[in-house]
């Protein structure tokens, strides 16, 4: 029986909902999209903050040096970098609900020593029964030691604790120790996951919306399930990589450049080969075939797309590589340029979610206003960005619940 729920902080309770302040600095500094995140979070000082070996001030001194900006500019950058972050009020309400049910609530986060001050400023410092912050413990997730410390402070066995994190790596580490690990994909999905684990929280019903003229789907995680996540750990062991290396190589800075067409597929393949310790580009492409070999189209979702066409304009908006449509046609016999009224590939338009510009471009091509569209994506950050613009949005966790929610939102059965 679950007696406690532990939450991550960044990406769960506190999320970057508006990326525009960071993007403005990237344009000002001549950086590529998402490069600022890589510089800040990839800095040596930031990594050391997770162990308590440096401060946030050290981070911005290093970032200022790397970017060649002065102290005043660094202070302004630091302020704006976090300006788009928001505390999720629905998550705070869920925590209060859990406490009213008699469960204990914990915070387990890889964060610098300033986090307690942030909690106090936000008025949530008394929200948690137990707080475990990596900077004070000298050990970050996914090290098993920090999860054991959490259990010790709760005074509970692993099977009595649910752990919620937005990073699959950290969830898998918790599950390996016997905790009930839940990857965070929005409060609605989390409530459902807690109910499935035996925690009697409420799952509020969705209310239908009116005036919808367009439905916009994502590709990976919606039409095609991300089955590779199931064997990522095995592949890391097979290639002799540290935990988390696969995600960094495949979905890190190189991918961010590929998905906006800033580098070629060949350049990306070369970087993947180097990052994974493969001999060359050909070996990287062979790896893709094996790693993504279990991918398939979800029949229920493709049927929904077909059923919705005619009644609505139906679009595909995907952060993808340049040859995505051709790959889908050749591998699945499904050409998104034909199956959808509109196909928007990030690499072809030079914009990627969650940049608001790509949503505006999609709405403009569809000829609809934000409130006239429903957006379905498996990534919470993309849904957050769409909702900020007034687009009705759903986090797609799996086909049964995702299509059920979409049907409810549209106010009619699909099909």
C-alpha cells in the first residue's frame, strides 16, 4: 500500500512554461535555439551545484565568462532565464489532497542549495513532510543512495512510496529499488497513475469545449509509441555507457539542431556515432534500425485521425528530422503529407516546439484562432506552451486514455 508520495521539483512542480525570455537572449547573443539551456545546465558549475560544491552565483559567473558578457548583463540574463517558470497550482492542490488522505509527502530533487529559499519565497516551504535536496546530501539522482536516504527519512519500505519525476532515467532508478515510479506527464495523468497504485485521489472530469475547428496531433509518443524507452538501460549497458548517456546523445544539443534543420542528418549521425562510441556514420544508422526497430503505428490513433478528417481540419505538428515523412511512408506505408490536411515538420520550417512561433505558424496555415484548435502531444512542455497561447491541449499518455480525453473534449465519440 502506498503511504507516501515523493515529488521532483524542476519539470514537475516548477516548470518552464514560457520559453520566450530565454529565446530573446539567444537572439541577442547570436545563439541557436535551446543553446542557452545547454550552456547553463551543461556548465561545470551547474553540475557541481547538484553536489553542493558550488553556488548559483558560481553558475552565472561561469556562464558570463562563456558568453563574454559583463556582470550587469549576467544579472539580467539570470533574472530573465527563470522568468518563464511557473509553479503548478494544480500540483500543489494535489499535494494538499494527498495530505488530507493521510499520506506523507516528500520532495526529492537535484537542485542547488538555494531551493529552500525559493520554496519560502513561493510560500510552499511547509508543504513537504520530508525534503531531500541533492546539494545538501552530496548525491544526486539517479544514484540509489539518495533514494535510500528518502526511504530512511520517511521510515518506509520502498513499496510504500511512489516517486514522481519528469525524467525517465530517475524513474527507472526508483523502480529498480522497488519504489512505485511514475513519469510525470501532467497532473491528470499523475492522478490516474496514483489511482492505479491504490491512492484514492480524484480525477476531475473534462468539460467539452465548443467552437473547435482543428485538431493537431504530435507524431512520436502519439501516433508512434516510444518503445525504445523500454530497452534504453539495456542498450547503455551493451555499449558500456553511463546511465542517461543515450538520452543526452540522441535528444541533446545535436538533436535540437537537427530538428530545426540547422545541421544535416549526416552531421547528426556523425555526432551520434561519436557519442555512443560507434565506429562511423554507417554504424550509427544500423544502431537506429535496431534501437527503434519495435516502433509501430497505433491503429486506434490512425483510425481517429481518419475519422476526424472532414469534420475538422486535422494537422500533424512534429519535432522531426528532415526525412521524417519519407521514413514514415517507406517503413509504415503511412505518408503524413497525405493522411493529414496539414503536415508541419520542424526541420523543414526551422522552428521547433515549444517555440510559440511554430504554433502560430500551424494555426495560420490552418486558418484558425488558438481557441478553435485542440492540440495533442505526449510532451508536457509542448502542451504547456500551447496552453499559454490559448490552444486547448491534452497530454497524450497512452491511446485509450488519450483518445477518451480527446473525445470528451470534442464532445462526441471519435469514429
